[in-house]
């Protein structure tokens, strides 16, 4: 006798429900893998448990690519059906599409942060690791580029400072050379001493007469007309005696 038709209904026992979910989930993932291999089909399977835990399966192409493809086909089909682009149905479709996109991005972000990895298969983890390695290479490349640019800027500043120091050194040497030449010129061409012009002069006097020959200087006599002009005594000049 064949098996009778089993009536599908919610399992009331919590433990039995959890066991059945685990078994059926494994079988469902296995069937999805089989159909993708046997029929060369792109399969994307998403299952949420009653506690909100995510279980998924996708073929070689990532889950994100399959969902984007589904969204394009679904959106195009609904656009043909809808006549009014501003109708409530289109807004609902747009909201659903954006919400699915946000959920997918949040899930990928958690995976990139190393969270919620229990639901990923070995191949998905390998793909995630490859994506992280590629992103890390780009980050390191950008970091090295910024370091090289910073070093180049510092080298340019150093060169400018060296040129400025060279100009200042040249000016200092020229100044020192000028001072040495000026000192040598002053040494070779001394300025006249003004003290010779300030020597005291004897008081002038006029002696009319003289000594006679044969007389000594001690016995020197003056003639009868002895006019001696001493300063400060006779203020008149020689014309007074004319």
C-alpha cells in the first residue's frame, strides 16, 4: 500500500518543530545545490528561521548578483503591467526593492566585519576572503601612494629651503668680502692726523734791530730803536709807526 497524503500544518511542539526545520533546511539546500549542478542553473535560496536567523545558498555567482538580476526582471515586468508610473503599486514595488537592497547591503557589511558567518558555506567564505584581500590590496596601494606624495612634498620643501640657505650664505660671503676689502683699503690709505693742526703756536713778536757782528749772544745789544710788538699790549698794527 502507498503512503497516504500527509496533511501539512504547523508543528505545535517546539522541539519537534526545530528538529524538522533543521532536517528540511538541509534537504532544501541539498536540492538547490543539485539542481544548480545538474541543470547548470543559477539558484539563490534564502531561508529565515522563526528566530530570524538567515540561511542562504547561491551558485557560483554571488547572491547579490542573482538578486539584482531578479529585481531587474521583476521590475521590468511590473512596469509593463502598471499603466500609471505614480500609482501606489509602483511605489510599493520601489519600496520593496530598496528595502531588499538595504537588507542585502547590511548583511554584506556584517560579513565584512566578521559577523554572522555561521550561515555561510565554505565556498562563500572563500569568496568573502578573496573580496577582503582585494579590498586590502587597494587600501594598501592608496596608502603607499599617499606616503609617496607626502615624501615628494617634503623633498620639494627641503630643496626650497636649501636654495634659500644657499642664497643667504652667498650674501653673507659677499658682505664679509666687502668688509675685508674696506679694511685693507683703510689700512693702505690712513686718514691724516688732526693733532698736527692743533699744536700750540708761539706768540708772534716783531723785533726791529739785531745783533752786531763780533758780539756774543749774551752781550747782544739792541739799537736805539727797539720796537717789539708783543700781543695784547699794543693793539695797533705796524702802520701806527709809519
